[in-house]
């Protein structure tokens, strides 16, 4: 896969090499009321085209990380959007454009839908949605949202790209099918085609399990057995916590037919990390833990990824997570479109990002585009261990007549998406 040469707008060339350099950096580069985040320049220059983006989130209850090395984050996602606004303005200030970010974040027990409805009524039609599926669908189905452009940066649900797809929703984050296919391609390349699947009980666990089954059939792997985690993990912070886990994991995995890898579906993070080094047979772990298929990982440094990681760390004093990256990318999609077209109406943005002319840089070596049939962003998927990048899918040898990235997830002949709203 090769990235197309980036055409530099004529206005940059007239401003000299410094402007060209800035162009490349920008391109590569409790409920609270919606409040604009000041950027540099703090105020829009006189006569500038002002584009306002609304970041919508909710403080959903989330499980504590299994490892104490992973700290609880309260600003995940929104920090990526804030960085992208700065980068949009690096380019925008040269061509009389200005970008602003407003943040609307609800408490866990509050209904986010009427809050978004009020913002939509004010004409806020560009939304980066850090929402779970039920809230995302409720927001997208609002009458006021009919003409909006909503970027899903949180949910990997396949149903949102299939039976429950929406015309006004674009998916930045990879779905479960893309993740499972990305791992399946690598496992096939390694000739590790016999999988023992271990899954949890949350809705996300079951969705990923369905994607794993689909990937096995698609790429010729065999699931030798499926086992549900049914133990009480106890407390890892008690003196005997590790002993309970050390006993449970061999019990969970013993007696299975011969297999090459354990494919874990533990989206709820109840047990997956405990599988590593504790299984009955010495086998690698892939899936939701171990070797994972992700949109972004803190170990990624190729294609100038290190520069993005460094800029984010300077802003936040922490590593960029997948949700930070997808929120960053959602804001960058808007910035790229407005920069190219000089238009910021939702209808114009919708039309452009679905056109053959659109692509956005995501530090992955190829221009990223959207699938017309389900509005999923095409993108390479990183395969990463806990500390290092292992590979990137699509793998060599998996071909497609148009886009190699369409070998991941649901291709057009497979889609069940029929845009109704």
C-alpha cells in the first residue's frame, strides 16, 4: 500500500517554505455546558470562516483496569479532539479559517439526548460522538440531527454498521469485524489456524465473539472449542488474589483439543489479562488481550506516529489511547474537508467525505477514506502486544480489487446496511 502524493494548495506555495512546512504539520498532524476551547489565535481573525465542532461524551461506568500500571483516565477521547483543533488552526490561520471545539459531557446518570438536541437547535451540526450505541442511535435519530454529520469515535458495535446503520453517522473507530479479521489474517500468515476461544458475558464480549466466529469461517481457521469464563476472579489486591487466578486459568483452559492460540473475547476486562502465562498449555493469547487489533497504540512510531504521540504527551502528560486517537481523527476529518473545500456546512462535509477526492492522513502510511455502504472508515489496523507493535493488517497476500483495507470487516457485497434514516 502506498500513500498518494499530497497536493499542496497554491496559497501555501505563495507564502513560502515556512507555510508549506506548517501545512504538512497540520495535515499529518458533571454535565457541563458546551464551552468553546480557546486556541491560537484565541479569537477568529476578522473575516475568517469559523467552523465549530461539538464533542459529546458521557461518564459511563467503566471497569477498573486489571493492571495497576494502567491508570484510570477521566479525560480519554476529549484530549485527542483538543489536540486536533490546535492542528486544524495551524493550517487554518494561513488561509483565513478558524476552528473551535465545544465540549458537552454528561454525568453517568443524566440523559445526554436532550442536551445534544438543544445544541442541534442552535445549528450545531458537526458532532464527535464519544457515546455508547444506545445513546448514539438516540442522538442520530433526533429530527434536529437529520442533516448533521456525526462521527462515532467510541463504539465498535457491528450492528451500528449493519442493521442499525444511520445515514448521518460515520464510524472512525474500527468495528469488531475489522479487528477480528485483522488478527485472523495474521494468524493465517503464521499458520496458527486452530483457535480455542474464551469469552466473557458482557454484551461487548458476545459481539466480539460473533466477529471471531465470522473471521474463522472467512479465513479458514478452526475454532476447536469455545469456553465461557465462569469463575469468580476474587480480589487481585488481596494476599491470595494471585493464587486464585493461578489456579483458575489452568482449569479454564485444560482438556481442550489441540490448539495454536487462545482467542480471548473479554471486552469487559474481567479476566483476559489473567490468561497470559497461566494457561494449561503454553500458548499465545490474542484478541481483546495479549496480541490486540487496535486503531492506535502507544508503542506505534511508524509513518511519523512518534511525532503525534509526542505532541499529545506534551499536552496531557500521558500516552495517547485508542479513543484519544479516534477523537483526534474525527476532528481532523472536518479540518481536512474544510481546508480543501472552503465550505463547512454539514451537507457539504457529508458530500465531500463520501467523494472520490477525500482522504485524510492518519499516520498509517495510506490515506484514510470512508466506505459508502456503511460509512466505516477504511484504515490499516495495528496488531500490538502490551509493549510493542507486532504487525499491521491487511497482511501481504490478501488482495482486493479496489482497497486492500476492504479485506477487513464487511465488504460491500456482505453489508446488511440499508440507510433508512
